């Protein structure tokens, strides 16, 4: 799905995975209640789910600080108009290492190519993948198929199955595109860690920073303060649909 062009409409059968079933058996989505009526057919359910997603995934266009918007726009405009630096090209070894780290349990995207198949590629095929990735780096052009996702709707536990908002979208992206992103992510994380751009307390989406370690850190802090006869304050925030409405330009600026 592309953020600024809406949600592509799927006309195929709709199925979701039962979170409570504990298996991979799909079942048909029940009748959905929409503002325009009742969605009965598969195509009507697809439209209802797509409409709900399109309403959620809207770009933020009016943050509360106009001066910040102007600053971000000026900086990004200058950045995109400036000559691009010579990209660091990938190698066959780098692609091979990225393939080794792929999880075979991940579902494939629209191309139907599973990660397991990539692990059995011959050296010549891996070399060709490196050539494709280097062409992307040189031309700054991402293949359109890598930007589209096959969206699977999964019913959230305890939610009303008749409401389109009760389903969690799972986006299955092109396997080759995800491999390219994995290579870039490793490079980005290396720079971030070398420059100390993230605080040690930042645990989300970082290797060797699991939820268990964060909980142990919190419990340790509470225990220490308790032993010193001190109180411990904590604030837990659950931001609703934060990812859906992230300010992309501001994120790029940061």
C-alpha cells in the first residue's frame, strides 16, 4: 500500500487468521457493518476494510507548530535538491549475510517467493541480486512492486468481528524488497550506534534490547529505590494509532 495514494482495492477472497485458534487455518470474515450498510460479499468486505484503513492511514498535514513545519519543509527541500553523494554499493557477501539472517517462517508478499527459497539461491543468483540492489542505489529508484503490500486482516482478540476497525492489518511485502531494506537497516543501525544517536533507555526495535531486559531494568530500579526508602514514579503511554499517523516529513528531518 502506498501512503499518499490510498489503499489498493482487493477483489479477491478475504480471509483472516484466528488469533485464538493457534493454527494457520483461515476463516472467512463475518458480515461487516459499515456506514453505508451491510457488507456481505467478499468484494464488499474488502471495500469496507480498505475504507477503514484509508481513514486511519492519513498523513499528518497540520501539526500544531507552523514554524516547525516551515523549518522541516525548507531543510528537506534543500536536501532533496542537493547533489546526491556517491552511494555505498552492496556486495555479494553483504547480500549473502542478509539472506542468512532471514527468518523462514515469514510469509511472502505478492511475488509468492518465500525466504526459504532465497536461502537456497546459487552464488550467481546472489550476485545478480547485488547488481539489482546497486542499480537501485545508483538510480535512487525503488521498484514500484516493492512499495505494494498484500494486506491480510486479522481479528483483534476480544473485538467485535462485525466492525471493520476490529481487524489488524498485516502487510506482506515483496521478499526481495524486504531483503534490500534489511541491508539498509544494518547500515543505518551501525551508524546510529557508532554515533550514540539513541539513548540506552531506548529499547524498541533494537537488537539485544528485549522487553524482558527492560522489565528487569524497571524491577531493579524499583527494588533499589525500595531498599533506599525512596518512591518510584512511572508513566506508561499507549499512543493510539501512532504508527498510522506518523509525520513522515518530520521523521525524515529527525
